């Protein structure tokens, strides 16, 4: 087994351990319900905020494009 394969195995084990710990944290019978509610609320908030930012950015780029087109039509052109 070469060094690259060893690191791949270590990385896979690390991902497995992290995934297992996360599932235990969220599926805990005593505190998991509250943790899942907080995670759900934060996810919805992030998605809503991301959509708002995307819409603003899209509007901004559209307005800049219109401005560039207007400027290109008004400036004298050199031959």
C-alpha cells in the first residue's frame, strides 16, 4: 500500500466517523428534536437569504449591462 492509498483510507475513515457523529448528534432521543428544528430553521433562512442576494445581483448586472449598452451608443467612435 503506497502513501496515497493510506491517506485515502484515512480520509474515508475520517468522513465515516464525522458522518456517524453528526447522525448521533441529530438523532439523539433527548436533544435531537431541538437540534433538528434549529438546523431546519437555519437552512430555510440561508436559502431565503441566498435567493434574495441572487435576485439583487441579477438586477444589478442587468442594470450595468443596460448602462454599458447606452454608453456604447452615445460615445463617438474612432475609425
